[in-house]
């Protein structure tokens, strides 16, 4: 069995913030479907875009997560940032797909993709398991081997 590999970088971030980010992603998706509002999904796409492709220190969700982590005095645990950027890019793709399916009234398909995103975010929030690393290992990495 292969070892799970993740992209690596020199940059570090607080794991507590990433876990809270995952919680807020779950809550945003639930709110979108509960209130039948694409605005929450568009917000999620924008937030993932900021985390995945900009140099901004905070997206709206990560700002909220960081503030909550500080307010709760959660212990600082530094982790590699690269896997979280990869995960944010996967989240961007998934949330964009959910939004498109939702707007086209493909309700079952949008709920299915949203369920996968919520499952991945749940793994991160509850167990600090990065599904992005597994996807990177088995789907992305094989294309970069000689």
C-alpha cells in the first residue's frame, strides 16, 4: 500500500484555523440548501478562490476562523500550508460545480456533490484528515512521475 503524500512548502498555518474553516464550509453548504439560496454557494466559491489563488492573508471564512480560534484560546499547532492550498483548489472546483448544478435545478446532483464536499470537510474538522492528500497521492501524483 502506498504512503499518502501531500504537496509541501515552507509556509506554515495554524491547524486549528483550517479545522474551523472546514466547520464553516459545512455550515455554509447546509445554509445554502436549507434556505434554498445560491448566494451562500457563490460566497463559498469566492472564499475558496481567495484561499486557493490569492496571496491575501485571509478569506472571509478564514478570518472568522482565525478570530474564533483566538477568542477560544485554541492551542497553536503549525502545519504545512501546501496541502491546504491544494484542498482549497479542490473545494473551489466542487463548490463551483455545486453552484452550477444548483442554478440549473439539478437538485439531486448538487446535493450529491455537496455531500461529498461536506464529508471531506467533516473529516478535516473532526479528525484532521485531509482528503486532498489522498486525492493528490492517487490522482495527481501519478501524472508527475517519470
